[in-house]
């Protein structure tokens, strides 16, 4: 997967969130979008995901050397973000079954295997509303990272995770981010993005 930004910018009303970005996210590498809270990282990621239209410039996508229309990029990506909600009425198993009815699971894996990887076998029939915030974040992460998609977008992936949960995330993403493009938004550079090859400081584009 390749994403090319040319003089790309986004503003709300008269305030530029970022502008004049010229950058290529390429191949199967990992990239970090860094900045303080409120700097515009999440907006930048939403533009990359095709959920927000840029105000200026262009953004183009290609997969295996074939162009991908912006309105179709959702078919190629998975996204984890703090503002995402799980379906609270679903049990864990129902939530995973629902997600993987839309996104293909990694070859060789099953919903049962993912529940084991989460360590939540005793909770698989509990409704999501009974899960702690850290448990919910683990569910969101494993659904995204174990989806067999060429573009993985992670926004503050260790939010609500304790030290053990953060270590679990790093093990998971390092094992399964291979063979796809991974982009991580963070204000915790080493804790969440130490594996990333390329970096963008969002404050450089104000």
C-alpha cells in the first residue's frame, strides 16, 4: 500500500490543522505521526483514512501498483482510535464475529484463537459493557491487528492500557504488522512507536 500526499492540508473555519504536507507512506514500513495533545494528529489520520476530505492539495492511494479511489480506501484498512466505540450489548464472541464478518481474519487464526490470545476465555460470553476500559482497548487492538488488511492505522494505541497491556500491544504489533503499511499516531514516541521507521512531526506543518 502506498499513500502520497502532495501539498495536502486541512483547516476548520480559518484555522489550519496542518498544511503543505508532501510525504509518501510506502510499502510495508511503519510510520509515526507525532505531536502533543490537540496538535491535529487524529485529524491527520482521519484524512489518511479517507474519512475527512483535505481542504487543499491531494492524497492518492495505490495497492500492488493499482490506483485505489479515495472513496474505496476503507476496503483496504483497519483503524483503532480512542473515539471508536464497541457494541456494548454484544458479548466478546459476538463482537469478534461481527467485526470479522466485514474484515478478513489473518490466515490460520479464528475467533476462538483470538480470545485465547486476549486471555479472556472466562469472559467470552460477557457483554462488552462489563469490560474495563483496558479490556475494551485490547479487544479493539486485536480486532485491527489480526485483520488481514494492507493498511493498519493506530491512534494512541496504548490509551487505557497499563504497563503489561502496553507490552502486550508491542508484542502483538511487532509480530503482525509485517507485510503491510502501518501508521501510528502518538505523543508517547518510544512507548508506542519505537518500531517505526519514518516519522512526521505534525507541528512542522502548521
